[in-house]
């Protein structure tokens, strides 16, 4: 298992670095999806399910955590390319850290195996993957404040966390292109009002896509996977 240690990048403008990384990713045709949520909301479980369901799509996962490599190991066991990123105690990934992680991912899989352009010649990021997921550090605060350079931001909110989270962590809902409400198989056991949660989220971000799912039973996964596929097609076309 490859683990890399990253420190927050000190740059004048994280946004500028993020825009540059996005432009580079567009050139290569690889779509980077930033996945954010509280600890334990189901990020790794959802990604594991997506890897199994989207077998025709070349997927890699970058697992960002403060410590341990358990998530990256779970992904690797499924046969997908994966690296573990340790954030030196930081509770988020920024664009510079994400670029460094992509570079490490490119080194893990020799770029000669890639089929795109990227920066193969310089030994940097290569585009052997259609989809690259960044599992961000688990919390609903700092990851929302830092643009990673991802093409799409997805947040997860699990049923046990409660339907009031849009009221408490509004920035995360504003910054996310999609809200995946996870663990809906547990709806009977919690006072989670799906309608209330959706309308609170839409009040903050009217265009947000909302996908209630259970990675355990597979409920709702088809709609989410359709959206991911169409986002990838769109990304490659533009
Ligand atoms: N019932 C149910 N449990 C789930 C579902 N998805 C995940 N879980 C459980 O939730 C717990 C946490 O899941 P993870 O996928 O590790 O969550 P995570 O967001 O990656 O956690 P961190 O990486 O620690 O932030 C595990 O015990 C999973 O089995 C689901 O759809 N339904
Ligand atoms: Mg995880």
C-alpha cells in the first residue's frame, strides 16, 4: 500500500491552483470527484459499491486521512488503484495537496499504461483513469472551505446524522454539486425526514442533485450511477 505524507500548501491563492488543476484534468479527460462527509457517513462503502457496479469505468481512489491506511486497503482489495494520503493533521485537502496526490497516483501506475496526455513526459499525473475519487478527510467543515481542483464536489449525509445538518453546516451544502443521503435502509430507526432534509438543502443550493441511497442494499444506486456516467461523458466532451 502506497502512503504519502502531505502538508498544506502555502500559496497565495488556493483557488488559482485549483482552477489550474481543473484545466489540466479537463485536458486529460479524467474526472476528479471530491467526496466529503462526516466521519463514518459511508464514503468508503459507497466508493466500494461504485467500483463494483461501474466495472467498465477505470476508477482510482485517493484516500485522505489523518492516520491509518484502512480505507485505501479496502479499495485495493477490490482491485482498484488506490493511494493513502496522510494530511499531517490537517482536516482538509487543498489544491496543492490534491495535485501532489495525483502525481503519486501517476507514479504508482506507470504513465506509459495511460491512454491520455496529461504530464506523462514529466513523470507527473497521467490519465489512465476515467474517474478519480478523492475521499476527503471526514468532517463537514474544513473540506467545504478549500477548493481541491475537483470537477465535481459530492457530499454524503447519512440518515443517523439527522435531517438538520443543512441548517448547521450550510457551506458544505452550498459547495456540493450533489448530496448523497446514505444509509436509507436505516430510515425506520431514525427520525430522519427525507422531505425536510431535501428542502433545507435546496434552500441553500437550489440546483443541488439529491440521491437517497443505501450502499448496503443497493437502493437508489442506479440513479446516482447514471448521474456519474453522464457527468463523465459531459466532462470528456467539453
Ligand atoms: N446500514 C448501512 N450501513 C452503512 C451503509 N454504508 C456504510 N455503512 C456503515 O457505516 C460505517 C462507516 O462506513 P464507511 O464507509 O467506513 O464510512 P466513511 O465515511 O468512509 O468513514 P471515515 O472514512 O472514517 O470518515 C460502516 O460500519 C459501514 O458498514 C449503508 O448504506 N447502510
Ligand atoms: Mg472512509
